[in-house]
C-alpha cells in the first residue's frame, strides 16, 4: 500500500457530519475507514466504543503500515487503543499474534452503544466476526422505528442485535433464532445489559427447521426415510415483523442457504410467518446480486405463495459504509405484505 495517512484523513473528514448525528443518537460505534471504497481494498478501521479495530482481509499489514495507522488514530482519537486482526487467511480466520498485553486488551469485555442500546463487544473471541455488524445499523434503526407493540422474529440472529434493539423499542414479543449457542449466549447477555420490558426469547435451531414450523409448512422428523437431527418443536405462528439476514452460503441436513441461486427457499417460509399487514425485512450481502433483480424475484416468489408485496422500501446503509456507484454490497429491503 502507498501512504495510508491521506486516505484515513479524507475518510474522517467525510464522516464528520454523520458522526455528529450518530453521537446525537447515542451511538459510539461506527466505521472510520472503509477501504474498498476509500482507496485501500481489504482494510477496515472501526470504532467500537472506547477501542478501535483495524482488520485486513486481502493481505496482512506490514509493520510500517500498522505503525502509520496507529500514529494517525493516536492523533485523531487519543486514548483509544487500536487492536489489529489480520483476516487474510483462509475462511477469514484471524492469523496475527499479539503480545500478552495486547491479547488481554483485545479479549477484554466492553460495552458499546448504538441508538441507545447496549451491546457486549470484544476485539477477539472464539469466532472471527465482531459481535455487532455495523453495516446493519440502518436496518436496526428501521426495526426500532416499527417495533413498538409488535411481535418480532429475528432469523439468523447471531448475537441478537436486531432482537435486542426491537425489545428496547417496545416490541411485545421477540424471538431470536440461530444455530450457534455461542452467539445466542452473547445475545442473552446483550439483553441483560438493557432495561427491557420484554426479555427476548432465544431459540437454538437450524433456521430451516424453525421457520418451516413457524410458517405452518412443518418440519418432518424423517425426510426420504432418513431421520433428521433433533430440533426444537415450535408452534405455527405469525409475526408482525420478520427480519431475515442469512449468510451467503451454508449447508445443513435441513437445507442449503444460497443467497445467489436460491434466496426463495428461505424467503417463502419467512413470508408465510409474517402476518398479513406486517413487514418482512430481507437482507442480501452478496455484491454481485443486482438489487432490482433480487427484489423482482422476491415479488414473484410472494405471488406464487399467494401473498402480495404491497410496498417495498430500500434501507440504505449509513454513510460510514460509502458506495461510489450507490450499489451497496449489502442490500436491505423492507417489504409490506
């Protein structure tokens, strides 16, 4: 990489207005540098409360590059330690070693705030992704604007950020569904950090098994004569607000998540679990998927399922995730059904 300092300076200047708005919303976590759109592909720098996190995804930072980044942020954000995770190895695993002092700092449990909601945060933990995805902030804001008095279903909940935000905003009932108990345990801890009138429910389950039951389609215990893995038994019910944020690709005995070729496999049961007059918020984080074509496919899928998409509203990530051509890799659409 060439000198990073001018790029970091330009990115901070571009965010001044946004950061002031975020601070007014009681938010202290945001992206300071989005390298793919700001001159250094594969490099990101985020603020998570009282700590900064630099991550490299294409190649490791050299000692000189890391020193340059540290020097810049020591000047612009004095007193905030900067952690570094090199994720350029296979499967985005964190590869760089830290000193004992840095390791203790990276593994320290901190509380961060977004839109007045508290969340747990650690720069390093057993997984590799941060416990709160900052590019989903606009979607969590939208959920909070809709959630009061509503029942909410959060699918692929991870650490339950959407579910906790919905409960904080006054949702009457929240169900978070995720396969990973380690993620749900963080979600439960996030709920305890906040004063909530309703404690969200966390269901550890393959999402296919859960959503087929909730939608009324049903999940048999045997498929083509083969016994399925155990799964929690759930009663069919519909929700006022359903949030669907699947990973790009995953495979289990219950089904295949494929955001490029078969988003509809998840969309149909999620739609059927959405009450008439409700809202289904869908996310697709694959850059090569065209937003308009994706929305058209969702609309066709809804019609085949006997449901009408009455309105569609695009939710654009905040300006700390810039996109020069306006086509964000993360596409979020709220469907009124």
